[in-house]
């Protein structure tokens, strides 16, 4: 598994957040995240690592075109640790500091900011030997909102078909599946749409993702859910920086 996969495979819970700062604000938003927000957040008890991604927005087929342009992920050992992080006054202060950017956010899925808490399955290795480190590290994020009437069928497809198809593609390094935690949430807007998430590490040049026939073939069957579910989003995202709890540098 890749460096990032080995690191995050130990975590069983995550908060995945998305934002869409407009063109005039995005550079300032990135700088604030790197210099101020992430150092403050990884000092809050309960979080083990935080990562910041820029979504790839050009030269992608429609199936890989999501919404928003920034993703931030916060990893914890357990759901209990993540809830400790979410209820700590230090998080509330950091979020309040970031609210200055809200007027410059584009609407994202009917809101200005979205987030989900996920409980994660164990990681699975793909056929790729190792992902490229640093700037070429790329993620495929799939999120599905599944209603109770379709849950059994969707779960069966996810576990017996979709995961196997993805892992068979040579670009895939590793994969994890998460299910949203929606009870007793301390922050209501971390209950956005996306009851299920599939997180896939991709190997190779991010500029070629949209032309990878194996990956597109693996996603072809998934598109039947695009027609059945009210909400499906997929993003290709490139790691900008990450920071471990208790470290000075990302």
C-alpha cells in the first residue's frame, strides 16, 4: 500500500468535508488552511491526521465530474475519538475563524459547506504496487445517498461487485468503504447527503485518470445507481498537504 494508505489504514473513522470557494478567494482559503486551520485542528484531541485535497476539474468524463473544488479529511482511531474532536471548544473556535470565507463560497449541494462522519471498513489492497508519493497522489471519492428501500440491494452490489471491479484495475492501490454515522451528531451540518463513501487510492499521473479505460470500465456498472438514486457524486482529488497530530510539518 502507499504511504498515505498505510498511514490512514489504521484509522477507523473520518470526517469528510467539502467546500467550493470562488476563484477570487480560493488562494487565500488554501493559504489559511495550510498555515492556520490545519495546525490548529491537529492540536485538538481526538484527531490523528488531517489531509487537504484539490479536486481535478478539467479533462474528465462526466462520470468523474463532481461538485466543489476542495476536500478536507480528518482521520480518527475510533468514532468516539472523532466525536471528542467534534465537540472540543478548539474545533468550534477554528470553525468560527473560517466563517469569514463563507460569503465567498459557491453553493454546494444546497448549502455552503458539506460534511459527513463515516465509520470505515478495513482497507483492501489493489493490484498496483505503490502509489506515487507527493504531488501525484490522487484519490477517487464516490458518495451515494441510499434510501432504506434500496439499501439491501445496494450493499450487496457494493460488497460483491463494485469493490471487486475497482480492485481489478491496475491503477488502484487500495480501497476503503465507509458508512455515514447519523445519530447523536454534535454538529448537524456534518449530516450531508452521502450515506456511503468509497475511497480509492490511484497510482500514476493524475492527468491520465480521465482516460484510464480500466477505471472507467470499473465505474460503468456503478452508473446504473446514478439513474436510481437521488444523489451520487464522484470527485478525483489530488493531495495538497497533510498533517499528523503532534507534528510541526505536514
